[in-house]
């Protein structure tokens, strides 16, 4: 079965329209629901779901996705990168994804790189297939994302919401907050409706660190990844001010 995805896009070029974070999260939720994850399961072993990611229908555009996790990956400048998504009109109707498996021995890094590249497949793939570029194109991922590059920001938001969905994290954080008797902020989350939020700066840093560690373990992502999600959903504020993302 091909993975089915829809989002607002241009009919002519198949490129995404300007998507809000919430629209990107909705795409991630839809993809997650098609990956046969139990509804209560937090950890998404994406590296084991590659066989389900070989065919896609995005906004009615059909294409294949060729995944390679076995080799070292370099960008056009010859520098090693974590992953790359490419299209070459010599292989029509096929998006190629390379993830630097040999370098990414750490499971959480492997998983987040697959999720990021899958974001490029979902959002860039249809336009490449429908209007093939003259020259081969490549999006490569070094781990650092410029906030001005719409495609990279979009792939990162997709990655974040795929591995850590907002509505699940909201439930888990509230449970942990109750256990640890964390006092909620007077300001609720500005991103998720009817959801309490917490101000990290006013709470015990050791407890906050424990909570983040536990959540990261539960979802199979790194602690810095979890901090970014908590911040993005405006559930726990001011944990990432020193982190560059
Ligand atoms: Zn990228």
C-alpha cells in the first residue's frame, strides 16, 4: 500500500503552498497513522518502517521512493552529511533518499534523520516528479538548519511532529507534572488550545531535567530534540534559549 498524503499545494507545480506549523503537524499525524503504530505507542521505530515508505501518493502525484541506509553520504561539495534527498530525471518517478547509516550509529540520530528526509520526500518530491528539474537536485542534511530556508524548516517541523506528536506529548507532560507536583504557568500554551504550560525558569532545574530525560526516552529521541518539541508546542518555556536550532 502506498502512503497517502494531502496538503494545500499548487495544482500546476505540485509545490506546497505556504504551510503553517499546524498544517505541517497534521501531515505528520496522517503519515504516523499509516505506519501501523499502536495508538498508545510513543516510540516510532521509523528505521523499521522503511519498507512501508517505498511508494507514495502525495496530492494525487504517484511516485516511488528508493531508500539507502547502508552507505556514506556526501553533498555536492563532497562533504559528509547525515542524509540527502535527491531527484534525477534519468530515473523518472523515483525520489532517492540516502541516510548516512554507517555514520549515524546512534539510533535516535538515525531515526530523526530518516524523519527529516521523509519530510523532503513528502513536500519536495511531488514537484520534482511532476516538473522534473533539468539538472539533478539534492537536499542534504548536516543537522544545522537555517531559519530562512523554508524547505529545511518544514522538513524539521515534520520530523518533530512525526516522532513527537503534540497531542501525545501534552498528555504525557501533564501526567509527569502531576507526579512531580510542578506548578503550572498562569499563561496556558499559546500553541495548543486548552493546554496548561510550564515555565522552566521558575521550576526546579533537576526535576525539569528528569522530566525531559524521561520524555526523550519514551519517544526514542534525544533530550535536545525533546526540548525543542516542548518549546515549539509552547508546553515548557525557556529550556532552549541557549540551543541553536
Ligand atoms: Zn534537509
